[in-house]
């Protein structure tokens, strides 16, 4: 993408956003030749393949010269970019006045190119050039009466009605609302009205800076103000703005709108640049950071989702407002205006380029096609071989896995059988041991504990003595309890019977212990 910029010292530069270099420039440093606006022919563009300024015509596809229509403070001129020569020019007749920053250009019914300039003495100056780029005449108009001594009306900008009639021009003033002026008929088509007074009964200040129309409905337009406001006008409904919203604190210089009329771009005097959603009452949905100075030019390229911004911070920046990527290029001087090269062409040119690219891609030689077919067949054969090898490998792997599983199962069975045999042996040995113990116990009983008879008797006697003492203590406690019960119930007979029963139980327990 290529951009042509005009700065405050009268220099015109052609820059490339891809290489970030100044490809060519024209002019000498002179502050009295500060450039307000630059236009190019809509049927001409710079070729993006070469760095030189080669031109392509849409219809004849022949190289033509690039002519720039330049508007500066003191003069309007047509510049041949290849030869760097001024073909025709017109200087301001009144040396005490100058052209203001905004200038528009359109073609009349006679194919004459007309420059419309706003002057510092609040007039509109028309300068017409012939189709051969020669100066014809100039004329001045005064759309609004400025005879009021108490309220000074100053012209701050002009803008053409893009989607209505080229004869209509928007005039932006200070201290008076927007005016739509018909040049040929020399009458006012539409004049806006100010908002109602505020709560204190004071008049709301008016200072319009830029205007843009809605493409689908030319009667609708958005106007920016120096107070940081955006006003929405419906020319048929009411001359008063139907919407007035504060967007920023500083002066808004430029606004632009998307083709679908859903988003509005705003650039102010302090570097604030934002994307406003019209469907949500101008709510800022995205801000573009990195601007430190006044924004003087703002262009939206909806085909590539790009926003190009330039201003007094000496940078040309381009933003991709969908992906969020951005980049910039430094220019030494403050930029007043810029125009894009290659994006002002109609859609037909883009379609022709796409068709030519398709034709070039389809026009291949037969030999190349055959080579491509051979390469494709080789690739297919190699892929088949690789697939067969992979299949064989997978089959071998499956077989190995099956064998390993069988071996594992056989080993598990063998281990289970060995465990069963060991358990049976252990059971047999346990039974034999039990039989031997029983025999040993029987022998000891008959022999009367030959090996340990004496010690066994001593131990048994000690255990029996201890148990007897415990039983005696238990009997004493029981007898005492019985005696208490007998006393309480005064039943002597019952007590005797209970004592007899307890004595019998104690004797039986002693006999058991002895045994």
C-alpha cells in the first residue's frame, strides 16, 4: 500500500507502508506553501510491483501520467508527478486572505475539474480547470450573511455531499449551524438549528468541524464539533439534531464511517482515536492508541479492515481493527493531509485484477502439467509403499502381543498349580503334627508326667491355692450380700436356704478346679 502525504512545509511525499520508506518527494521547505489537501485521478493508480511511479489505466491498461490536484494556503495547482512539473495553477487574488484547511474537488457535467475552497474571509471560492488541466475561471460565493455585528460567523470547513449531488456543498461554521448550499442555484438547501438552551438559559456554543453522510440515506448525516460532540441530523425530520453525544473533551478534527453504516471513526485534537458503534448510541467499542498529537487525516479501508491515521505527531499509522495489529512510519514534518494510492479505484478494477491473476495461474505449459502429474504419481506410489510397510509392522506387533499374552497365561496357570501343591503338602504336614501331639499328650498322661511330673504338680498346687483364695473371697462377699438381703426381708429361713445353695455351688466349682 502506498500513501501520498502533504505536510506543513509544502512537501509532497510518496511512501510505502510495506518497506516503510519514502519512495519519492516533491517541493522545497516553505511554510507559506503549507498543503491543505491532495487529490488524484480516480481512474489512475500506482503499480504496487515497482517502486517507481508507473501508472495503469483501468480500461486501456496503458501507462499514463499521474496528475495530483493540490490545494495549498495560497494557490491551487495540478502537478505532474512523473516530471515533477506544475501543469496549471491558480493563486488567490486577495493577498490578505488564504484558503482554509478543508478543500474539496469534483467534476462537473462538462468534465471540468472544480476546486472548492473555503477562504479566511468566510467565502467559498470555486476554481475550475478544463479536461486538459488548464485553468478556466474562478468565482466566489457567500452562503451566509455575516452582517451581524454582535455574533461573528466564521467559516471553519467545507465538505461535499458525496451521495447526493456534486452541486451541493456542506458549509461548517462557528456560531451558526450547518448549511447545505447549492452552488449552481446559489441557494441554501438545508440549514440546521441549534439545540435548546441549557438549564441556566444560556446558548449552547456552535463550532462544527467535519461532516459525513450516511451512504444508504443521504438525508442523514453526522457532524463533529470543537466541543468533542457528535451530532446526528435528519434533514427531512427536523433541522435540529436528533442526537447530541459528548465523545471526547477536545476538538474533533476528522470523522469517517464504514460502508455498512454501523461504525463511526473519530480523531480529535489530542490524539484520541476511537471506533464508535452507531447501533449503541455512539458507544466507543475500540480505541486506537499511539497517537500523541492532533489527528489531521483519517481514512478507513473497509476491504482490508484498516484505518490509516496521520497528524502532527509526524507519524503515519495503520491499524487493523479486527486483528488488533498496528504499525507506523515516521515522517519528519507535521502532516496536514494524505491520500491513498490504489484504493480510490472502483470495484471493477479489483475484479479485473482478480480475473487476470486467475488467468495467469491457469495458463500453465503442458510440460509443466505432465511433470506435475508424474510427481503426483510418484508421490502416490511412495505413499502406498509406506502404507504397506506400516500395515506389516502393525500385524507383526499384533502377533507378538498375542504370543506374549499366551505365555503369560500359561505361566499363571503353572504358578497356580504349584501353589495348590504347596498348600496340600502343608495341610498334610499339619495333620501329621496334630496326631503326634495327641499321642504325646496321651503318653504323658499315662506315665504321670515322667519328665516334668514334679514341676507340674508344684505348679498345679500353686494355681489351685490361688484359685481357692479367690473363691473364698467371692463367697464371703456373696454371703454378706445375702445377709443384708435377709435382714431387710427378715426371712431367716430363706437366708439358710440361700447359704446352702451357695455352699453347694462353691463345692462344685472347687471340684471342677481340682480336676
